[in-house]
C-alpha cells in the first residue's frame, strides 16, 4: 500500500515543474489577460539592471573569500581551534565548512566534497558536513545580493542575525547527527 503510494508520488513529481512552467503562463494569458511575453521582457530588463547594481558587492565578497583561503588564515585558525573543538565534541574536520558556508556556496560545496572524498559518504563527518551545508546559508552573499539590489549599504542587525543562524545551524548539525546517527 505505502509502496504504491510512493511510486505514484514519484511518478507525479516528474510532471509538477513542467506543469507549473506551462500552467502559470497559460493561466495569466487566458484568465488574467496578461501579455506574458511583454511582462517577461520587462522583468528581464529589471533583473539585468539589478545584476549590474550588485556586481561590486559580489566582487568584494569573492575577493575576500579568495584572500581568506589563499592566505592560509583558514588553516591557521583550524590548527589554533582544534583542541577546543575536540573538547566540546565538534569535529575539527567540519570547521572549514562551518566557516566557509557563510562566505561562499561554491567554496563550501568544494569543502563538503573534500569531506565526502576523504572520509566516505557514510561517515559521521560527511553526514555532519552535509547536514551543516543544508542547514546554513551563504549569509554574506545573500546580504550583498539582497541589500545591493535595493542599494542598502548598512545591514544593521541582518549580518548578526544571519551569522547567529549559521552558528546555530552548524552546532545543531553536529548535535543532531551525533544524537541520531551514533
């Protein structure tokens, strides 16, 4: 019974995105009488102008991430904090991912891939890393994109709230993976 339900769900899920991609414009065109193509082109123009406005913020973040990794500061920080991390039960192998995730999505994905390749996909370290990756956000990138797109230069409490959420996500990933997987 449950297997047939899962099979029908899997079959139906293949059609959801194509249905939405066709259904929403058809609804807008036929029911709402929206000129879909013209509205799409207008939105694309706005998107391009927003992209041009946020380029300086994105370049600044990418340069900062590159400098942090290339300078060896990440390795020094890891060596310095390893004894404390072991004492509190945080796997030191996961610290680079926890530190990189708020800065760079592709950089943190690369670190997660390295964890999986070094320790194996079924290892606790890789599972903690995958959970950490999924439970945190690229905070600096998000702030640059969202605030840069509307020309806000002072983020006030958003940065502190985002980094706090990232820290809670990383610590929760360690706690719950150890609780549920060991």
